[in-house]
C-alpha cells in the first residue's frame, strides 16, 4: 500500500482546509440549542448527505464495511474518498465495525485478523476525517452457546486492549455500544459496557450510550449520569418500532437531561428505521431540538 502516505497527506489537507464548513442554517440551529448536543447526525449512506444538510444535521454516520472498506484495496477506498469531497457534510462516525465471521469470543477467536482489520479501518478513518468507530458488531462479539461468559469477557477485554493503541495511532476513538438482548447476548447495558471500558483503561476506547437499546432494556437515565464520564458517542431512536424521533411522540427528555448533567460534549446519531428519510429527517431533528430546549 505505497500510495497510503501520499493520499493521506493530500486528503488530510482537504479535510483541514474548511471543505466541511457548516451551512448557515445548521449553524443557527446549533447556536440556538447552545453548546449542549449541537452535533446531531444520522446513521445512513453518505449518498444522503444532501438530505441531511438541508434538514439541518451536522454529520453523517456511515458504515465501516461499506465506507472504509477494510477488506478492499486502496483503489476502492479512494473511490469512497471522492464521495467525501462532494459531500455537504463530514462523515464523523462509522458503525458496523466487524463482520460476523471475525469472532471476538469463543473457542475459535480471530483476534489477529481483527487487529489487522482494525489497522486498515482506523488508518482510513483518519484519512476520511472519521472521529469515532462504533463497536457494536453483535454477531462478532456474541458468546457461543455453552462457552464460559467469564472467559469470553477476558477474551474481549484482551482484544480491545490490542486495538485501542491502534486507534490512538490514528486519532480515532472506539465507542463500545451495548446492544439489547434481542440483538446480542453480551454487553447489554451501559453498566456492562462501562465495565469493559474501565477494564481496557485506554483514552481511545470509550463508551456509547444508545437510548433505543437503553429503552429496550428498561435502563434508567441515571445510568448515563453514573457513567457519563466514559461516554464519547450516542445513538437514538424510539423504542416502538425503532422509529425516528417524533413518529410515536416518545419522550427523550430524561435521557437528554442526564447527558447534559453528565456534561456530555460528543455527538448523537439517529440510528433508526426510516419510512422516508427525505420526509422524516427534518421533523425528527425539530422534535429533538424541541425536547433538548427543555432540559
């Protein structure tokens, strides 16, 4: 991969030159909400960046496997970079970190392969301007039936201890995402995630609070207050149908208040099921801003 340094320098210059100046309407919305939670995006394809920008969002959360393409060549990745140059918004986060076959736990772990995957993904994340990689990956981290839970936890902590320094090398933060029990049988609460983050004990390995998963697990907003010092990134969706904010008029204010009290300074991405992104994006943001204004 001899082209890496040349393209890294070229693309870093582009990314730091003001290419992603926030349009005036977005700046106004952020300013009206104050400092707290002024960075709100949507988990979607970069192809939808125009819809998000017009609706008032500030970033796109893309997909590691589809956007940073760790399994593909540098040529394929450079094609993805061309999309950034044309985008109205930056890609500041990426989810879907690992494919399900790269096992983190169990009798057939593939930690060496995951380390190599991470090296490529995090290097490309830096080039693309991505600030955080969301580590959900329920299929990859799920504990196989009959396997020791304590051993799986040790395996996972060991793995995360190996990839956190790689993230540091490329100025990327890994955000560990607890998933509800319907999606994964391991790390199902903010407290579970906090235990792992504290065990790894690395500034580039932090916690994600997903309000949808918290609602599914009946987790109190107080968990955000308790572990707020570890939280780097957040997700949101309504509990009913994993819908966009406002579809069922669900109240997120207690969770927003907990984040504010925890002095959260990071980003929030809507990660939900959209019926029509173009029609729903702006109303969803208005609902969120309205609720945020009351905390």
